[in-house]
C-alpha cells in the first residue's frame, strides 16, 4: 500500500509551507549519489562533481544511501518556521539529541549490509554526539562549496513556487492546491497519498499539526516523505521552475508579445523563466544594465513582475499575470 496521511480538521487548518536550505543541500548531495536522475541539472552536476571530489564528504555521504535507503531525518529536519536561515538550521542540527541521532544513524547504516560494522559506522554509533558535530561541519562545508553562492536564485524559485500554490489555494481552496503538487501525490477523501512510496511503518502520521509542504530544486522526479517522530509530517516535492534554474539558453518572445511591448522588453519578460538580477539579465540579453533596469521598472509597474531583495541583489520574477502574458493565457 502507498504511504498516506489522513488529515483531520486540525490538520486541514494547519497545513503550511517552508523553505529549508539545510534540506536543499542534503537533497543536492542525494542527487549526486543517484545516477539517472540528473536531467534538469547536468551543468550544475558537472561542476559539483569536481568540487565534491576534494571536500572529504565521505562520512556524510555514508548516511545518504542509494534509492530505497533511509537518510537520518536530523540531517534535514522539517523547520518549525517558514523561512529559516542556513545558520539557524545548522545550529538545530548540532543540538540533535544523541539518543535520537544514534537511532536514526543505526537505521540508515542498516540499509547497506556491513556498513554498521565498518570502522566508520562503529565510530558514529559509539559516539553519536561527536558524529553529529562532524556531520554538521561537513554539511557546512558542502553548503559553502556547492550552494551558498547560488542560494538567492534557488530561494527565489522556491518562493515563486509557494506564491503560485498560495494563489491556487486562494482561488480553489486546499483541494486545488493538493491535487496539483505532483503526479505521484493523490488527494481524495481528506487523504494525501504518495503513490511513489510504499507503506513506511516508522513514518509520522498526521496528528493535528498539519502537513508541512516544502518545495525543492533537487528532489525531482521524486517526492520525499516518511519523517518519523518527533518530526512534523512533511512532503518535499519538486518546485515549479526548477528545471529552468540552470538554463543557459535565452527563450525568444512571441511576435505578438514583441509587437505589444517592444522586442527588448518582451525578451526580458520572456527570459525570466526563473528569478534573476538586473546584472544577470543584462549579460543574458546583451543590454546595458540601465536599459534592463528601465524595462524592469515598467514591467513591475504593470503588475507583470515582482522584486525581492536577497543580500546585495534584487531578484525579479514573473507574477501570475506575467506568466499568463508570456504563455498567451
């Protein structure tokens, strides 16, 4: 039987979204470990493989087993707040109860015959507190080497997914939201069903806290769940737009849109398949940054774009109206 969550009244009122940078870096490492699931991230993977080779991440990768295995939940635990920083999540990871860490690491190591009896496996289980500290250090190393520089763009894609799905819920209620998350997720009779999962005895059940929904850039084509106690029931699904995050090609605007907006402005709008900064757009379209900035201001005033500051950059992304204009709907 597939894994399912039957949502009671309290659950229905407490479903929520979150973005977890800690979850994203571990999903990125999982992607590197799983051949044949790389379609949307070939360029990133080529760069990441060269980088990972020199990071000494084997003690961390030991707990990210092949498909069908179990990764300790504390490596990417569901966050209690919607938009935690990586630093806050890493601090929570470092504070993991050693008893919980031992149980989750033992379950993970058991997925690979002989790994629990290996010197590395025994060392982790003999001193789980030290193992947690070491895994946190390696996670921090991986974050800064693989994802930190691009996090603003990744987060913008995840935020755009949440904004889109929030509009779905506003327009059509929870049914409209939950039936469109992923082809492998079913929603009927107050039951959320993950057809790609078999029944997991240890999985946390809906218990009045609702289900946490987390978009991910790296989880495609899967859906991830199965968090055990004490974690909140969670579903991690592929984010809309994640396939275009690493695109290098520039899509061409339709002739009708170019006539309506002018070719440059239409090209800027059409090219925003994923959120980007003025500098990125100027390089992509061969335009002066001041020209791009002027086009972005007009498009934003027309309600076709939204802007969000991320550190030193302002990232621009299409609104629902902008998507409709580009797609002719």
